[in-house]
C-alpha cells in the first residue's frame, strides 16, 4: 500500500533515484521556419506546352442574327393534346381517341 510520497518506501526510507535505461526522450525543438518557395510543377510545364487558340470575335451577324425558330409540330397526324389523369398529357391522333379519353375522365 502506498501512502504519501513515491520518494519514500513503505518503511519510510528514502528511495534512490534511478536513471531510466535505454533511450531517453528529449524535449521537442521545432525546426526553423523556412519560407515556402513554389517549384515549377509538372502541370504548369504541360500547360505551357499547349497551343493557345484565339477565340472568334463576335460580329453582329454571329452575335444573334442567325437565330433559329423553336421547333414546332407542322404535321397533321396529331390533332391535339388531352389530359388523361392529373398532369399526364396524351397526344390525340383521331376523334375516336378523343372520345375515349373524354369518357374516361367523367
């Protein structure tokens, strides 16, 4: 049973201080500060080798003069669009299908 201080044994005699065997850890001393000097990386060397092409300048004709119309249906196969259930849009191709869809809704 240990009572009191570790410098004294259980009989009250003072213990001898023993040096630890083997390698002793010393206080950590941080290395000196060195300023960061970036080296040329492989990526920057490869980027320097790549050919750079000039972009095309926008003339008034190319800026928006050749604008296409949005695609629209110009045929006569689909006669309309019906709503079958909630927001389910169904193309109607003839009057028979239009009548069937109207019967399903009511």
